C-alpha cells in the first residue's frame, strides 16, 4: 500500500519523489508551507501576543510503542485512556496528543528534522496532537484546517539521559523489528518535555507523506537530554520485519524545506536579558 511504500532513502521511494509518485502527495513537492525548516535566529520575530505558556496535562498514560518501519512511535489511544490535552502558547484551540514520533540519526551529527543555524541534533521527538475542539480523531484532523499541533523536542546528549526514554530503551529488544510493539502503563509526556516556557512557532506541514499543510509547529527553546547509551539502543532498531530486517531505523528525517514567506514567531523577548538569547541553542552552537 502507499502508506507502507515511501522511504527516507534515495531513489524513487525517497523524499525527492514523494510529491511526484502519488497525486495525493502533491504537497510534498509543490507545497509552499512545508516542514521541517532550518531556523535562522535573525529571522525570529518576537510576538508579544504569545504571552501564554503551553499547558499540557501532567498525567501518566498508557501508550503502545510501535516500530512502524518508518519510526519508533507511541500511539495514545482513546477512549479508555487518559487524554493528554494541550493548549495555550500559540494555540487558539485545545488539542489532544495522539502520537509521539522519534527521529534518530545514525550518529550524533545528524538526526533531527529541524535545525538551528544549520546545526542538526542527534534526535528529535515530536508530540502530535489533533484539534479536539473541531475534530474527532487525528486521521480526520490531518487534512483539516487548524487540524494538528506538533511539539518538537530537540535532543542533546548528557550522561544521565531521560527517564521517560529509559522506560522504552530498557525494553528495546521487544521493539527491534517492524511491527513489534511494547505497552507502557506509566508514560508521562509532561516529564518528557523540557522545563521551559520559551518556544518558536510557525505554520507548516507533516514531514512525511501526504505532507498536509495543517500543522502548527512549536519548537521548544531548550533541548531534552538522552544518554549515549539510550541513543545507541534506539539505533539498534531495524526498519524491516524479522524475516527481512533491512537497515537500521535511523536517519528517518526529511531535509529542510524552504521557509518562503512564513513568519517565525517566538515569545523569546530579545530585549529582556533574563528570557532572551535562545540560551540553550547558543550553548549548542558554541561547543
Ligand atoms: C473501555 O471501557 C469500557 C467501560 O469500562 C469497557 O466496556 C470496554 O471494554 C473498554 N475498552 C477497551 C478497549 O479497553
Ligand atoms: C482534557 O479535556 C477534556 C475535554 O475538555 C476533559 O474532559 C478532560 O478531563 C481533560 N483531561 C485532563 C487529563 O484534564
Ligand atoms: C475518525 O473520524 C472520522 C470522522 O468522524 C471517522 O469516519 C473515522 O472512522 C475515524 N477514524 C478512526 C481511526 O477512528
Ligand atoms: C541531564 O539533563 C537533565 C535535564 O536537563 C538534568 O536533569 C540532568 O541533571 C543532566 N545530567 C547530567 C549528568 O548533566
């Protein structure tokens, strides 16, 4: 099927051809509001209207971690499972987190979808929510106006790593092959997020087919940390089934797309020395 068919590789299944091979994916090739993007700090516009923090429910949830062959992904099922609502920030509606997608590089130099000043990060974790004020589920929202929010967490490395990622990596042997799943009972998206109220936001798209331009992106202005060991375990996943394991499930990131005329808004107030300077990214850029 088409949903299975695309890849991140070169050749006709890869990103250069997504917009050509299937008419339903035309936005992947011709869209003007595509994601991801490279963030140039001198294009950031401070927006005083972005005066609300992002609210996310602090609840332990059940998730099904799945190796989809394209990504490691957490699927969060309603109806019996606690919803994780997200609102505030640039959002005019309430959204409900439905999936969490991992993008991981084959080594530490690359792996994130978004980059800052052309610097990539070893991984990027994306919390995908649908507009629950207007739509009933993610699949309906994906192609609908104001349908989706994606919170992007850029990953850096430190020795202690991340406790919510550890809940996955300690059982990584159950997720090696495409189709493998792992149930977690006590995952916390709240604890996965960095302790940070500054962010960058822009209007963009899904970063894989069908590349619908329905996504409000929110990129947190502070990385989260994984340990080298956690990253290595994620890199041990394969993109194929047990019978045909194919290559490692890494470098599953789309390249940067043109910003065109889109504004890149932020609540980082560059005139206020306390909240300013993209501190954490500046740190990244100077090491
Ligand atoms: C959801 O909860 C209802 C009522 O408690 C129950 O009948 C149903 O089987 C549950 N569904 C799932 C998928 O667990
Ligand atoms: C999420 O929002 C829904 C609808 O407003 C509400 O019923 C639910 O209690 C909220 N969930 C949590 C964990 O607060
Ligand atoms: C999503 O909502 C649409 C419209 O209500 C419905 O037709 C579809 O079956 C739902 N999909 C899933 C996966 O629940
Ligand atoms: C790694 O980062 C986390 C989150 O900022 C922090 O709590 C922890 O202390 C850091 N560990 C080390 C060894 O720096």
